[in-house]
């Protein structure tokens, strides 16, 4: 067992020797092969992206031939090409270069790449583009969809932004109903479509309905987040797209309730996922989105296969969820207008009945208690992911720790997200035994995310002891940071001593942060990054960031 010491003083750590990670190998042969192929592809496709480029399409087509490059590699290369295009376009815009990469050429390159997924959402990072670029993109997209239609199974044209102004501006990827018409006419094999945050209408979506030789009969996932679509018109569409198992829409509960009560009583659907936490594109009335008893009854009647549920509730609403027999993943957002409203006796009753079927549980409320965590641990033996977010945490009943004793709870846990605090200025007091209780049997844990400003808990000694005592050597992601905006340097008393320890103790770690909020200097971060860069796929986070 490795030993850990904090004998070095903070002032002595500025010029420390960087400790190499333990038991980490060089990059795998598959990664090296991909990077080598990427260099060859870039030399060919980059000249093709310019309007007057002199690249050779035939050479690129031969390189991407199906018998030469496996599908997985072709898809990864396609994703890199899109990201490269966005970065190069942004770079030339900032330098006021007149010759910008051509969006239509990009789509032609992707068509040659022969991938089964067309993922263009990264183009959003370019920002506002000229009207001519939007026109070229739309024309090229319609042509490419025709050429790629026989193999496309997934298309992502989302803007990934809540900004209403962005939809009215010139952004890529540009989507309209005419694009949906081409998709509905040509992409018969399509299984997943994402057009979130765009200006599409219900008329455009109706082109996806299978009718004879038109439509998308294989479509099972449709994402329309923040598209300003009414729940009644979506209800009518959903009855015609009855093969859907996933509808990305944050008021799906209202859709299902309308179908059950008015549109088609007695009708059942295949949806397995449901989100009713509210859309930001419409005026949010939290009380109107509550999952009360009538909505729960509608979900039970219309969606017999429902297994993934995200809803707004009060504690008294949760008792009605017992009627949903197949729930596996559950997110409860407690109605926060009343500070006292949080997980209480009715939530505990629900967990006692349905907790053994849950594999993922997320609870978001104003306050949480040690007793609530004990109830979750005791009633949910198959839990793999636990997400607990609160503004205030209290150890109201320490006796439950003694009652649990040498417990065997949460043995299957692989992800723990435990946030305390409304924002990055809120100080929190969480006793070390709380984390030890949750992670005592979590030797399978892959991700540990702790957004909280708890200086008494997040110390070198406490965190190192937690990793050792709970045997968390399989961690792949460790994020210890502030809740909300992470823009305060040195707020957490973790130093380079703990950084060295983690790198040695967790041999498969892939992501570690946020070092900017620790007492780690930029020089120490850069020195550690330089040593670890070529040894493994480790990402060290040192930047201003936002965490939900």
C-alpha cells in the first residue's frame, strides 16, 4: 500500500520534483494508427476545403474506401474534420482573411468520408457567418444528404445554445424545414435526429412520418429541445411517429397527459425516456410542470415501458411514482419555490418500494440530510450512479452511521456527484465520514465529482485517506471544484502534494481538475502537464469553467 505524507510545507512545493504516474503505459497501437492516418488525411482534405482548393478528391475517396478504413476510424476522422473546419474558419475570421473555408466543400469531404453519422453541431463554435456561407451550407447539405442517404443512421444539426438571438442570426449548421424534407425523403435508414435549438416547425417534422416510400421508418430518437414547439402539436406528431423510444423535449409529460386525457385515450406509446422539467424557450411556470397524480397516472397508462424519468416534484408527489413499475433511472427536481420542500417521508416510501430497480438516481433540492443519503443507500442496492445536489447539507442524525455499522450498501456504485452550495461563494461544512459512508464499498467507482467549497473536508490528508480507505484505484475522472462558476483561484486547500499522490494512486485516471481552484500554481500545472502529456490520455483541468 502506498503511504502518503504532507510533511512538506506549502512554500516548499513551488519547486517540487514532478512525480511520474504509476503503471501507465504508452499510447495504444490503435491510437497511434489513428493519429498516423489522420496526418495523411489532413494533407489531402485541407486543400479541398477552400473554394479554389487543388486537393485530389479521388485520392481521398480511395483512402476512405470501406475495405481500407474501418467504420469506427472513418467516423472519428469525420468528427475531426468538422472540428478542424470550425477552428480554421474561426482563425481566418479573427485575422480578417478574405479567403474563408467553404462549407459546401466541407460537406463534400464528409460525403467522401463515407461515415454513417453526420455530426455537424461543432460548427456552432464558429459564431456568426456571412449570409453567403449559410446559403452554401444549405445547398451543400441538401446535396450531401442525397449522396449519403443510404448509409446515414444518425444526424446532429443542433445549435447547442439557449440564445434566442442565435436562431435569428447566421450560424452553422443552418437548418430549416426544407432540410427536414430532404431527410424525410432520402434517409430511410435514419435512427436518430437532433435538431435542437433550431427554427424548424411542426410542418418540417411531419416530413419524417413514414408514409409509403417516404419518411423515416427506423427513427427511434428525436431531439427537439428548445424548438418552440407546442405540446399539443407534438402530441399529434408523436401518435404518427409511434416507433419513437426517445423524444428530446422538456415538456413531454404534458404531451403524454394531453394524449391520455383528450387526443387518444387508451393509446400506448413506446417511449422509454421522458423529461418534464421545463423548456427555457417558453415562459417557465414551475408549479404547472409538477408531476402531480394525474400526470403520473397518464404516464403509467400511455408509457408501459418507461424506464428513464426526469420530473419536477414536491415530496408528496413522489409517492404516486410507485405506479411506474419499470423505472431504472430517475431524476427528481424538487419544487424550489418553497425552501423547506425537499426529499422527505414520501420520497423515502417510494424508495423503499421501487429503490431496488433503480440504477441511477439524481436528487436536486434546496437542502439534503445525512438521513436522506442513508435511506438511498439502504433502499437502492443496485444503484450505479448517484447524483445529489443541494444548497445546504446537514448531518441531522449521526446515529444512522452507527446503525449502518460495517454496511454493504452501494457496492455497484460507479459514479458519485455530490454538490453542496448554491454558488462558488457559499461555504459548506461536510464531515469526512459522510463521503466514507457513501464510498465504503465503491471500489468500482469510475467518476467522483465534488463541487463544494468545503475547506475543512477538502484537504490533502482527508482526500488522500478517502481514496486509500475506499480503494478508489479505478477512478477515471476526479473533479474537486467549486459549485457554479469556477473563477476563484486557490479557494480549496488542495496542493501539489495531493496532485502527486493522485497521479500515483490512480493509474487509469483520464480527467483531473479543477486545479485552478486548488492551491496549485500555473507553473506547477504546466510542469505536471509536460511530464504526463506523452504517457497516457490524461486531461488536467486548469481553467475558468461552469459546473451545474
